[in-house]
C-alpha cells in the first residue's frame, strides 16, 4: 500500500516537471519575437589579476652635472682660550713696519703733488723793460724796471741777468727796436751761462739784382724784432742778452714808450 502511494507521487511530480518545461520552451506560433528587455546593472568589479613579469632594463643615461666642491680652508689651531697660537709681537712689528713704509711713500707722493700744483699755480715769471737805447757790445743789456717779477729777485736790473731758481722748461723772449745804420747789420743774442742759444738780427740787402752789383746808396734800417724760444733751464743758470753789430752807429733803441723787453716764464718741469 505504501509502495503504491510512492509510485503515484513520483508520477505526479514527473507530470508537473514536464508541464513546467513546456511552459518555458519558446512558442513556435506565428507571432514574432518580443522586444529585448533593458540591460541589467553592471556587475561588481572582479578581483585584481596577478602582477606581470618585470620588463627588460634600459641603457644607462649620460652622467649629470654636479657643482664643484668648495675649497676647504684650514683653520689654524687655537688654544683653549680662543686666542691665536702665534707670536703676536712679531706679527704686530711686521705690520707696523709695512704700514710705516706705506705712509712714507704716500707722504712723498703728496709732497711731490703739492709742489707740482704750486709750480702750476705760481710759476716763476718776469717781464722787464728798458727806457733808453743801448749799444755797448761788451756787457749784457740792462733794464730800467720789471712790470712782473714773481718771485722777486729773478732779474738783476743792473747786470740784466735772469738767475733761474726752479728747474724746468721756460719760454724766453727778447723784443727790441733795432737800428742798422749805414747799411750795416745789428744782432741781439741770447746767452745761457756764456753759451749763445738764440739770435735776432736786422740788416739791409744792398745787392741790386738788376745790375748784379752792390748798391752804393747808404741806407738805414729800423725794425722791431722778437726772439722767442723754449729752453730747458736748471736752478742757478744765468740768462742774458748781448748786442753785436757792424760799424759804429748801430744800436737798439727805446724811449719812454718802452721798446725793449726781456721776458721769461716757467712752463713745466723737466
């Protein structure tokens, strides 16, 4: 009885299964397939995969730039108290000696500069003149007075000599009204310590180029000539003027209007 019930139950279950299967099987009728449904939501991400194998190593790159190392300085050893472990007295003496030499050199340069500035700002200079004529060939030309003489005592009026007090280059001039009488020649010569350094002259050319003969006409010549030159002089040198002429009547002339001048001016150091 029990076995019959089990068989009946199994048969019922089998029929139910077949029915369900038929229901799920798509229909082969005339109607078309229905529209697809909406896509479902994305699923959860899967688990991460295993790491891959390492790649091949690259070639080494070029070396980079590095800053040059700073020079190292050696610090002298010090005592525990922090003072220099050296002969302080000797170092002090050496430094003072060097400073003294430097100061002496600077003082010498300063004194030289001061002297040069004084020479430039206060040059030795004179301008002397003569009122009357002069014709003596044996002594230097004397002068009546000096308009400028700085410092004083540069020119002895009686002897007509300029005595140099300062080494240097001087500008020297002599101007005079020269009278060459009877067709003769007159010269004014400048001397330094007895040595002639310059000459001014006046004369008439009596040669007649048309007849190629000397003129027999006696003529006189009066003209103002100036001797102007630069010359190196040293302290103690004596500068003066002498006249030289042919005949007995030639001379250098002047008057109260002053026509004879002797000048000198310091220009620069040697």
